[in-house]
C-alpha cells in the first residue's frame, strides 16, 4: 500500500502566497454565493408554535415573503397548511398557518 503525504510542506514566495490566498478566497466567495441562492437555506427554525384548525399568523421575521415551510416536529397527528383566507397585513414578517383538525405544538423550518 502506498501512503500519500497530503500535508506536504510548501515553500512559497510572498507573491505565491498572496496568489494562493486570493485564489482560495475567490473559491470560498463563489461557494458562498452559490449557497445564498438556495432558498431552503435562507430560513429560520421556529419551535413551540401552537396551531389549531383556526388560522393564525406566525411571526417568522425573515424580511421577505416565506416561500414555504417544513414541519420538523409535532405533538399530535395533524397536517399543517398555509391558510390564504386569513388577511396577512405583513407577509414579510408573518405566515398564516392552520392545522387540518385539532391542535398541536409544532416546530417549523420556514424559508
């Protein structure tokens, strides 16, 4: 078996070091920019939200209209829906949600 030394010592001149650091920073910025384009990652976790069959406004404070949500946890067997019948004066801060029947305390990833 051949062992590879991935921690090879490099002797670089100052200009080479600067060039390598600039390339690394450019690569990191490109990756970060790509990640910022993924809507699912631009969210927030809300825990302990009580919902019932009557629609209620849930504060998400995203600063933009929520694209969707993922139910992370729930205390009873309910489905959670976005309710479009409830007037939402500030959809950049709130999302209107309700359950299909009954009530539950839920955790949601809102994005």
